[in-house]
């Protein structure tokens, strides 16, 4: 079985959500059918492996000398089976069929995820998420501007206060009384 390129089918065109919703059930069904076919192929490959095993087992037991066996034991028969080219080819067919079935099963699960993604995109579109903004908004930049504006206003107030202080006439300070000290001779004014 050839596995289609499911990555392409999983892609969502956000500009065509209506078309994507219309195609979703058909795509899901297609991959569900392919997954079922792959599981059927695995079952057929396993059945073919069982037939190959039974025929080889019979041949080994009927003609041990053909397989270079002196004595027929279960371990000897098993050893000959696993190296036989027919048995190995049948085993490889089972492994390949299982691999393809696993991939297609994963693709079906991915289409479940695609459905959820479509639902989310439609909700976002309904909320105007994809609409162009009317005013660009950078909150971090605005916060920096506002804190910078506050610093500028504070500096302007400080400068105004200094200018006002410089332009006011000096007031005469009240005269201080002279400091008097006592000495042995009496009070002395300094």
C-alpha cells in the first residue's frame, strides 16, 4: 500500500476556513478507510507468516537432512525457521504492513487534531482575532514612555523651583545677638 502525503492534507488555509470545514469530513473518511485497509493488510501478512511458518515446519520435520539437521528438536526447528529466506521475507512483510498501519492510524488521529484546530480558528475569527488593529499597541513601550514622562515632569518642577529660588531677593537674616562668654574677669562679648 502506498501512503499518501498526509502532511499536505493536514494543512489549514486560515483564509478559507469555510472550505476547510467542508473538506474535513471527506479527508477524515479517506484516511479512516486507508487505516482500515492497512489493518487488514497487517492481518493478511500475519496470516501469510503463519502459513509460511507451518509449511517450513512441516518440511523441516519431513526432510531434516535437507536442512542439515541430525536430530529434530523444537529449538533446532526454530533455528532453521528464523534463518529461512521465505520466513524472513514473510516477517518483513508483517513489519512493513504494521508500520504503514501505524502511520495511517497516526494520520487519522492528526485529522482529529485538525478538526480541533479548525474549531479554534473559527472561534478566534469570531472574536476578531484576525482583524487588523486600529491602533498599534505596545504596552512595554507605553510604560517606558510614561515612566520617562514622570521623570521629565519631576525634573521640570525641580528646575522651576531652583529658578524661583534664584530670582527671589535675599532676605536679611535676623541679627544674632553676640555670643557672650564668662571669664574670671566677667562677661566678654565676642
